[in-house]
């Protein structure tokens, strides 16, 4: 498996994987699905969009961008999406590790996650194993697809 920068040829696969996570409604704050036009704009607007590829097939992706502006623009944020068909095979871990390296290469000093859902135990264990530090808990900070609210746990990692 390789992690590389996305190309225009990847857009349809990226949209499919991204929309799968959006539709699950348990991890991403976005509710709107991407289409070929909005997806192309979305992925191009990131500081970096990385893809995990194996044997010519896109397995997952991440986006990396500033978390804020001005005096806080040295802090970046990332989101990760892995195809449901390949989850549990450490693709997410490889994406997170690559984003830490890429964030530093791009001049960011900290990678911060604003809204990790508390019940997303697999992601939380991965982040903690990789040295991310939890900042606390925001009660009821995430509205799940079924309408109930769950706590979110912000995390950060110095680059």
C-alpha cells in the first residue's frame, strides 16, 4: 500500500468513500453528500489530500487543512475516511501517520481534531496509541444520524 497525493483521476473514488462516511452519520460533522462538482472543489481546496492505494484501488483518504486563521493558522486539522470494505486492516493508521508527516512538511506545528465522537473507540485508541493527547470532553457536541447527541473528545499532537 502506498499513500500519495490525490489526482483528478481519483475524484470519483474519493467521493464514494467520503460519502459513505457522511451517510453513516457517526463520525463526520458534514451532512451533505459530495458530487463530482462539489467533490472536485472540496478536495482541491485542502492544503493536502492524501490517498491510500493498493493494486490501483483507492482504499481511503485524508484531508489536511488549517484548523483556524491568523495567529492560529499553524494548527492543522485532518479528517480520515476508509472504505467500509477494508476497515480493520490498519489503513487508517497509515493515513494518520502520513498526515502527521505531511502536516510538519507543510509547516504546521500541531494537528488538532475538534470532534472525535466519544463512542468511536477504535479511532480514539489509535490516536492515543500514536501519541495524541485528549483535551477534554464536550458534552453532547455531536448529533448522530439518529438524532441523539454524543460527547466529543478533542485531541492534539505536536508535529
